[in-house]
C-alpha cells in the first residue's frame, strides 16, 4: 500500500482518540501527513509529521501539566518513530 495512504489511515485512527485523551482544553488540527496540537489560546504545542516520522515540541509545551507532557511524548514517539500496525495503535489508544 502507498505510504501516504498508510499515513492517512493511521491519522484516521489516532486523531479522534488523541483528541478524546487530551480533553477539551486542546485543539488537534490535521495537516498533510501529520497534525498540530494547539492550546485553546491558539498557541502551538506540538507538530507531528508522520511521513518523515518525527515530531517537534513547540514553545508552549512546557506550560502543559507534567502528566500530559509525559503522555504526549510517549504517544508521539509511538505514533511517529515506530512502524506500527493498526491493531497496535488500537490497543495503545483504547
């Protein structure tokens, strides 16, 4: 299967579950091949690029609560750095 289609399928699984996990205080915006997480004040927190398998923590990341920072880093590493299949993603975000 084409890599871009795999990324789209992965995003379709991850984004709704990540939004639910983060709660109402954050916005997750889908961009081509990845997503960005913003605070409700529209300050960027995280940029994740699934095509190039990397993520970037932005300026307001340190303003997040500690438990949320840890959870986000673990999830972002899992999402971007490793070649995981859909069943593993489902288990992780269940």
